[in-house]
C-alpha cells in the first residue's frame, strides 16, 4: 500500500499563493501576520490534513518534552510503583518518558545515561545500580544544564536533589518492633552495604540493638543479592545457627516471603520460633502465610514527588540543581509474621 505523502507548509503556501515563510509564521500565531491571513492559513491547513511536526518544533526550541528515567531493575514491585507515580505526573504535564534499565550494572547505567543524553531529554530521574561507584557519567547533563534527580538508591553531590525515605529510622523501628516482641537474637538479611539504602537500614538495626543492650553478632548478618535464592539460603543458614535466631529483619518482602516458606517447609514456626519483618509493603505481604509485617515504602508517592520536583524545576518554579534532600514518609505495618504468641520479658 502506497504511503500518503505528508502535507508541508510549502503545499499550503502553493495552495494560497503566498510565501512558505508566511505560512510558517501564521501557524505559529505570529503577530506579524494579519488575522484574515492567519484564518485562511489555518483553514487551508486543516482542509489539507496538515499536522505540526512537534519533534522538529521542540528541536528548534531546544527541548524535547521528554524525561529520562534510569532504574536498577524492572522486575520489582517497588520500581513499578515508582514508575506509575512518575508517569502520572509527567503525563499530566505533557511530557513523554524514556525508561532505561541498568540491570544492576554500572557499565549499563553509563550506557543508559549516554543514550538518554544523546536523545536530548529535558531532565533525568535515576535510581543507582548495585555496582555504581561514582556519578561521573552524569557530568555532561550538569554541564549542559540538564537537571538530574536521584531517588531511593542515591549518592549526594552538589548538583542534584535526592528523594528518599529515612532508612536509618526504618531499620531502627523494624528491629525495635522485634525486640519489643521479646526477640534477642535478631538476624539481619540485606544486600550490598555499599549502597545507601542497605547501609542505612543496617545502621538503624545496629542502633536498635545497642539502645536495648543487645550485642551485635557478625554471624547474624547475611548479605546477598535479594533474589529467591537469597531467601532460601538465608533460611537454611538460620536453621544451622546454634542457637537459632528468634527474629529476622529482612530488607525485601520477596526474600522474606521465600524465607518464611522455606522455614515452614522445614518445621520452623513463624512467628512462634522466629518473628520476621520485611521491607517495602509489596502485595506479596498479604498473600504469604502468615501475613508479613513490613515497612511501608510508598513508591508511587516517591515517583510523584520526584517527577513533580523535576517538572517544577523545568518550569522555573524551583531549583533542584543544588544539594537538597526530600524525605518521603514511611511507617511500620504490623501483621502476623512478627507477633509472637508468648512475649519474653
């Protein structure tokens, strides 16, 4: 099937017997063109099926009306909810999204940043990968005045705003809740302590232990990549400990759920033998049995806040190109997995 040729301003100019430059200015509602001429131009353009080339116009205006987003992985309920929040705000503001996935790789994140820079995004929202060691790959954005905002997994620099939760506080209240349930040997299952989120939750865990005069035992720290295997392996490690832990603070609901399933399959009762707290408040918390106590991490709120701050900056209402920290509210959601039937005084 033969493709219909797109109507151009030259076709309209020929139809009206006027200069193409006059048609162009008329379509842009220039005050240099009289009202009658503008009316003729618009009527003829509509009749001939002319469509404005928005991409070309944006290039002339040196903006793309596109926002880039780099996330560490896509197969995550938290990331999905953040993206939903970002999309809600950007769509209302008339911006398109370009989403890139680093797959927890520093080199892939660098490639993503370069690609989005060359696609002329107006701004960038980023959650860093496990492997990211510096922010050098975002320097060209800063040099060109393109704002970069980081969320969740962040590194603070003097040119950007970060959107986070208080991970130290969350780690503290999760651990304190287990202590309040009578737990004295609390295992902490987490990921790379080189990333701010896990380092800070670990700090909160240590703070709660210290304030309640419980000694820290390195054997009760399990570091993994927060996959299904991590949950299974963590459960197997716990069962081999002597004595076995009576509480577990796990920084992923999915990992916590796999851990619960493995423990139950091996005759360990949750929460009677071991009370468990997860992190994120993913949908799986309400499905696993017993239902999972967790920290509510409002991903959609975080996405909305990040996108709104970036767009406000692009509209000249705020300045995110300075050191600024926005902390999103989070709280403990208590369910059955952490409530021991008999508390120890």
